[in-house]
C-alpha cells in the first residue's frame, strides 16, 4: 500500500532503490474507491466520537478491512479502536 511504502522509503538515502527493493519483495496494494470510502466512514465516526488518529493509520486500516487482510503491527494498542470497523489482527498482537 502506498502510504506504508512511503513511510518505509522516506528515510532512505536512495529512495528509488529502496522502493524497487520493497516492490520486488512484497505486493503493493494501492488505495481504490472502496478503501477511500471506508477510510472516510471511519474518519467521520472517529471525529464524531473525538477519537481521531493519524490519517495514514486510518488508510492502512481501511486497506486491511476492505481487502480482508489481518494487520501486523507493533502498535496494536493504537489500532485497537478500529476493531469495531472490522479490523483484524494477527494472533500475536
């Protein structure tokens, strides 16, 4: 997904090389209309309840929800509030 790809490569000395390396090792899932709608729905609800989180994290979670992926993160506590929207985690989180 492009947000996570961006977060990984933005600190590298050779951005193009880092991007190519990651793209050769992983499948990159880009945001589509379903992901953008889900992210918007989540943002609206979090704003309504005063629980807004970083928009990048909302987009990451929205990809996982829409594509039925489990999220692997070291920040499960941060993403826990998104479980009510259908976000699932790998068991070790």
